[in-house]
């Protein structure tokens, strides 16, 4: 069952967080994360993946670490203010595990 974690993304600033997956070696796994305005929305507000490396890095080991990053340029391009939902999954050839889900909020940048 996925953990619930709500995030705030500041428009124009680098956004990053790390997640330690205790007791799971993610060697050979990939990860993906998408944000949408609603669960039913057909378009994404942001989309990240580990393969090819585009915003997610997996450091495998006994306690694997997933690092998610949106650059300042990427967050500056996001519409703000905005809110929606996201989830983060890791997967191999046959298994998908949703590890994190929640809401996101994008706060507008003032200094440009």
C-alpha cells in the first residue's frame, strides 16, 4: 500500500526529495512519477522517469534510495497557483509497486 505524502512545489525553485525504500534492493528497477490536475485528467502537469534519466535517480542497495528532482527551469514552466494529484511507482519487467501518492500544490514565484 502506497504511503500518502503531500508536496509543495515552489515555481522557479529547484524541487527535490529523497525516499528510502527500506529492505528493498531496486537493482534493475526503474521509477516514474506523474502529476495531474485530477485522477481522471488525460494530460500530465509533470512527468518524471528514471530511464532515461529524467528527474528520478535510483540508488540501489539493501535500503534503496529514490531521488526525485525538478529543476528550477522545470518548475518555472509549471502553471501556478495550481493543485492536483501525483503518484510515484517503481517497476521491473513484470511488477509495478506504487510507493507514494498524494496531492501537490504549486505556489507562484514572485521574484523573476
